[in-house]
């Protein structure tokens, strides 16, 4: 079968799957928002494209009938929604908790995770813990039937089918068929080179179902790795609420043209690029990274000319651990800092703060000085934006490997010479109390500046010691749950339409 025919078949499969999702949404949930109606219109358009294709006449009668019947039922469904005025413009729930679906966690088997566990074991434990802290309907799994912002899944569904076919040339054809104006593709290409994305896609397509391949130092890839990454990204873009908390694969070390430090795609940078491309009004992005390992890939991507977004990046890290980049490296890459002490770099509308725990220790009382610095800077930026009537989007790439009880070598081995001891860990790392204070203060500032903060995206990066991860997740969710209590009417399981 020719590539054109296979891609037509994959597109048909993807459209029928989307039609099934929208039907499930219509008949099982009463939360019909603008994203739902946009999905109905887009699905109808895709069905018409399939019917209008020259390949349609080559289908057998039964296949043609299936498509024509789906077009008819889609018209009926859309009409019902319009007539019954089911489209609601109510505000969505204030917070969403995103986790990988179980089959996608299984696809992470063997991927590096910094400690004794692989990403499968690490995330399985985290997701199970989260489910003990929240009601089921508070948790959004990847590729959920519902969304709060419409994203066209179709071209990515076609690409994932092509990768599963294990034909690299077909997968490339599916990628090349994605329209140039697709906003997700545009965001990806603002962050990553097309050649790198294609290399990753071809690698995944070439692997057997449970095969894992090392494509770079500390970077492993499986047959479904790209699918897992793109599904996680699409879900985050769809769940565009005021506050998003996300568990998934780490991303902050990935560079434009390569993966690094267990990270393959720089998801946070892609989310930021997508928000910039689709924003109604300009916004100032504020990033506070608390992973013990420097946000090197993220910093490299954001400081590049391809990034036009205004941002302030406060990067709390220890320069003595991976990727071992002290002030001399930063000066070589970004030039001289605007502060004599070498903490802040400015490049037009881009600002980077290096908060190095190697030279920033605990005070006798109160919150750790590094976290206190970040909170003070955030509050200053929020107050300034409020005065100017400007918008801020807050990104929190969080790493619990900055906790004093973390045991993974990637956060404890100093200059590859010795392991951090308990006394220095207490001074140069964060305690439970530090992180509780920081998280509570973040939530308070979000509540204090609702008209300024248009979105908060909280993403887990590192953290590889199980008991630390479990405790920090419980502590964090407790604070978020108190601030954003469950809203029962958000996702009612009552039928909205009579089938």
C-alpha cells in the first residue's frame, strides 16, 4: 500500500477515534465548554475532508458507509448541542492534576531515573500516591476525553500510528504532512530543531515493542517514547486552567538539538512557546526552577534568538553537581552578568538569575535564603505587573532532588570527587519546612494576584528518592487542595444528552 493510502487510513482512524471521544463527552458529561464545540466543528471538517478525498471512492461500500454514517451522526450531535444550548461558558475548575495514563507509564520501562528505579517505577509510585490524596475526578490522565482548551489531536494521532507501524519513512511522511500553521508544531519548532525531532521519530519507529536504545549519554528511547511525550504535551495544552500541576517525564535539561540528563524534549519551553503563539494579550513569563541540577537546556533554549517571549528565569541549583556549570561557564555562554556578584544576566527582554546553592547556605531562622530570594523577586514582579496592568504566567519546574534527604548521585556527588554529607546537605539543600513555606507562599501570591497571573504551570522534574518524593507530593497536594477545594459540579457524571 502506498504512503498516501496508509496516511489516509490513519487519518480516518484518528478522526473516528476523535468522533468517539466527543460522543463520550457529550453523553457522559454535562461540562460542555467552548473547547467541546470547537472539537465538534473540527471533527466534522475532518470527516468532510476524508469524504472529499479521491481515495474515498476506492474504499469498499462498507467502509464508505461507515464514514457517511459518522458524518450524519456528527451533524445530529452538533445540532442537539446547539438546540439544547448545552454549550456553557462557565469557568473551568481552578486547578487540574495531570498524570500519565497507566499504559503510558508502562511505556517508560527502562528509562533512566537517576536512582535505583526506572521512570516506570518512579512515576507509578508517584501516581499511586497522588490517587490516595485526591478524588478520582480531580485527576486528569493523558489524552482525557475532556479538555478546557481545544487542540487538534488529529495530525499527532496519525503520526503516532505511523510510528507504531515501525516504518521510519512512513513516520517521516506523517510528520511532513502536519500543516505548517499547526500551533503545536510551531511551538515545537521554536524549541527544537526539525532534524532532531525527525531523528527521534525515526528512532522510535525503528525499535521493537519493548526494545530500549541509548541515543545519547543518559538518554534512552523506546518504541512509544515519542508518543508518550507528545500525549503528555497535548494534554497539558488542553488542560489550560489557572493552575496546572503535572507529573511526567523530566524535561529541563533537553537542548534544541539533543536530549541530556534523562530529558528528551524540553516540554516547559514548548508549553511557553505555545502560550506565546496563542495568547490574546502579551504576558511576562516567570520561571522558578528548584531542581538541584541547573536548568541548562531550558536556559540555552530560552536565551536563543528563536525565543521572543519576555521572561525572568530564577534558577536555583548547585553548580557542583551535574551538569557542572559554574559562573565561568555562564560567563562564557551569556557574557558578563549585570550584577558584580554574577547572579543576574540580562539580554534584551530576557533575564536569568543563577541562584547557586554552592554559595548560598541556610540561615539560622526562617526559610532557606535561596527560596526567600526567589519569592521576593516573584512578589516584586507581580506587584510591578499589577501596577502596569500586565499579565504574568508562572512556570515552576520543580525538583525534589534539592531536598536534604535526596540520595541520588546526580544531586549529591560534588564535582565528581566526593558525596555531600548530612551536615552540608542540611546547609545547602532544602528541608520539609523550607519547601512547605515556599509552596504555601506561592499559593498565597497566586490568590493575591488573580488578575495578574493568567496561568500557573507546576511541573515535576527531578527527585529520585522514593520516601522524599512521596512526602513532598503529599505536602504539596495538601496545600493545593486546601487552596483549591474540589468542585463537585465540575465534571458531573450525569448524561447531558439522551442517546
